[in-house]
């Protein structure tokens, strides 16, 4: 299989391995995909590089990569393509999110990422959780870009923006953004991905190959 880090994707995951052999680098399956790995930078809602992100690469389960390549093929027929912000996310990164959310003094990125949401309500409102589907390896954050210009299509709100405007069916976005969100959702669902209601960029493959396992190897 293209992009396998190690052989053995078909074998059952067990407690003796870290699971990395069941994942692929997404660019090996989709060479023309655009990556914007902001958790390997300070351009994210915490304002620092996130624990566990060692390189600007994207890892995902083989099954999700195969389905995603079919989405990319459909988009390229329209002069469009995918940009991926995040896919597999180690548990240590999620733990980092939790520590940040529990620190009321750290509001460095509030104006850009959560201007209308009190930081002490991020858990309650579901923006931060102690477990993430990303850690199971078949959830992705992504958008659509124009292949000629590289520009992202207007989705009405930025990736990882905490607020009602990021809900897929938000009435706060204009017609152009609504149509662009619907284009992404339609193609992703056609190829087996379930959308998140509250985040227009967030999709999970169904069925997931590892529905009960949370991995923790680094993104590198």
C-alpha cells in the first residue's frame, strides 16, 4: 500500500506497538494536496507549537487517506483541491490543549481565535475536550483551495475559530460561504466522511479503523 510507514497495516493493533505502522503520510497518497500544519508553529489558538508536532507533515490512517484521495480527484476536475490543517493528533497534544484551556491567564490569542467566547467555558461549549477523534487517526481538519491561485475558498470563518459562525449551517455566513461549505460537505460525505455540526472543517471517516484506540506517537 502506498505510503505505509511500515508493513503490517492489516494486523490487529495491540498494546506492544505505538500504532505508527498503521498510518501514512498524506502527501504520499495525495501528492498535490496542500498542507498548512499550524500546530507545528505559533499560528494556532494556543500561540505556541503544540506538544507532539515535530515536523510539518500530516499523518492519517490508510483507509482515510484512500477515501480522501477520491475527494481530491473530484475537486481537481473543478480546478480545486484540498488543504489539510490537521489529521492524526497525538494524545500529548490534546493534553497540551487541556493545560492551556485550564490556564485563565493565557489569553494571547483570544482576539483572533475566540473573541466572543469566555475561556472558562471552552470545555462546557465543546471547543476543548480531554479526548479527541483526531487521536484515533481518521479525523481531519481541512478546506478547499483554488489550484491556480492557491487561495482558500471563503468558508465564512477561519479554521479553528471558536464561535457560532463556525457551525456548518450558521446563518451568520453569506451565500458564497454557505455554498463552499456545502461543496466540501457533499464531497466528503459522498466518500464516507461524517461532518461535525459545530466545525465546518472537521470530518471523520466512517467506519473508523481504530474506533477505541487513542495513539500518542509524535507527528514527524
